[in-house]
C-alpha cells in the first residue's frame, strides 16, 4: 500500500500540473494561456522518473524479504527486468520482458560470474532503460492530459503501475528463491510466458534489459535458454 500510495500522489500531482493548470488558465485567460509543451513534457518526465525510483525501491524491499541484497549490481539489473515485466502491455513486450527475467534468474541461480558487471555497466543499462521506460509510461498515461479527469486518472494509473510492478517482483523473486533452494526443479520450472497473444496494446514497444546489458559491456545472457 505504501509504494502504490506514493505513486498515486505523484500521478495526481502530474495530472494537476497538466490538466489542472489547463482548467485554471482556460477559465481565466483563454486557451492560449494553457501550460506550454515544455511544462507538460517536464511534468511527464518528472513523473516517470519518480515512478521508476519508487519501483526500484519497492523491488528492493521485496528482494530483502527474500534474502537478496538490492545494492548488489546483479540485483539492480534484475530489478530493471522486473520493472520491465511489470509495466509491459503488449503481448510482444511482455514475452520479451519475461524472457529477460527467466534468463537472468537462470544465470543467477547457476552462479554465473558477474565480474564485469561494474558500476559503469549498471549505470549505462539503467540510463538506457530509464529512457525507454519514460517513453512507455508516457504512452500509457495519456489520460493525464484530459482536464480535471487527468488528476484522478493520474493517481489511479500510477497506483496500478506500482501494483503491477510489485506483483511481478513477488512472482520473480519467489520463483528464483525456490529454484535456488531446490535446484533439481530447474529442469521442471514453469516458464514465464504470455498466454493471451491478443492482450495489451500493440503500440507498446518491447524493452530488453539483456540487450542493454550486453551492449554496455556486461555478460551476454541473450543466448540462455528459457
């Protein structure tokens, strides 16, 4: 409740800046006085940054509950893959996101070396993901641009976004914990896949954390079977 609640507040604030400002300015000075494109884009960018920060913090909380250190470089990469899985909308994007989670889980469970996963690599992957995440969140939150209604929709949308991320985190970390505790289940592990091929919005572009990891000079896990 804590993390979705904070997210809802940031969403409502963004909706107020965008749509609330439109109501006030249009009523007092006409449509020409509505918030500029720069103000709108700035508010949306700030909201996406806040959501990503809350999401990674929330996932870190879940990681600690399962006995993992969220400050470990590999955990930071794993957290990004969970955010990706929790926010993907289209079937294609979800499939790619779950594939990343599965590959990272197998690599971590099998004790793959992460010597090359230094702060620079993590920073590059995080920055690249943040840009793609910002684009995805902007597409999903267009309702915030609707006057008055945008304030309510902004809070509701951000709440639902954090809830989806937390659900994905609990699933991913529980699955990984059980596979580490019972390694013999690795061959029988249920794959994280999208069943409904018609679900979601086809405009949602797939994001691959593993692509970014390989391109930043980290381990290339894209060939791991899922």
